[in-house]
C-alpha cells in the first residue's frame, strides 16, 4: 500500500523542489482546464492562465509551450500517478485488482477544477457542456494524442515491472496499458453524457470488474 508520500515516476521519493515544481505544473494545468471550460477555448490566453495560477507568463512557458499542452498535462500526470500507485500496491495482490484500485484512487481524488472536470458527480450541466466543447477543440487533439502515448508507455513500464515481463515493449504490458486507458476513457465519457449525472468512481469500478472478468457478454 502507499505510504502517503509523493514519489516520482519510477517510485523514488520526491524532494521539496520537485514537489514545488509538480504543484506549479498541476496548478497551471487545472487553471487552463477551468478557464477554457468556463470561457471557451478562444477566449483564454496564456496570460489568463498564468494569472489564475498566480505565476508569471515566463513561468508558464517554463512548463508548457501553450494552453493545449497545459490542458493535456492533466491526463498525463494522472496516468503517471496511476503507474506509481500500481508500483506501490502489494505484490501478492492480483494485477487487475491493483489496477482498479490505483485508477479509482487517482480519479476519486477529485482535484480537477469545477468539481472534477468530468470526474466525481459531474453534476453541473454547464460545466459538462463546456468540457465537451473543450475536448472537441481541434487544437487540443495533437497534445492529447501525445499525452496518451506517453501515459501508455509509463503504465506499460509499471505493468512490466509488476508482472516480470522482460520489457515494457512486450505485448502484454502494452496491451494492459492500452486497455486501462480505454477503460478509463469509457467511464469518463459515460459520466459526461449521463442524464441525470452519475458519479464516476462506481462506473470505473464496473468497467474494471468487467475487464477483470474477461468482458463476458452481458
């Protein structure tokens, strides 16, 4: 189980400076998501995001090339955290139990702006509509694809370590990582489209229970 301390990708304990950098990166990403959802993609500038996060534009550019990268960073950082959560789970625990717990823990944290940015209860219709519009923005698609690729690589490494697979490029860890990403996306999309709204964590639980069971026909 986790010991409550933050760790780097790979499981090493974070120092104070690295924690501060992660906090700034997260604050910028969350500010970018919140502003783009609330105002619309075209009405948010880098200056707006920096101001909302209480940092300079120069600091923003130290972390991100633009607002698309800042928005996509939230997904990447969450998946890196899931990989680290997986490494911290008991070795004797079944793999898919560990994965389900790790995924739910990161989404259940509810640390995205506006009550979850597609997570948690997703109760606000205006927020959900704004989030859907933001995610449909063509300028964001390339950065999301890059984040997805990096996230799958990181999770595959953790799975390879966990299962004793020789490398993260072997079929099994890559397949598991892809399934985790797809399952998480299905759960979030289900919650974003549900009317009335439904909480995310139970949907995630259902998704990973079905995956662990081998996706039997309902």
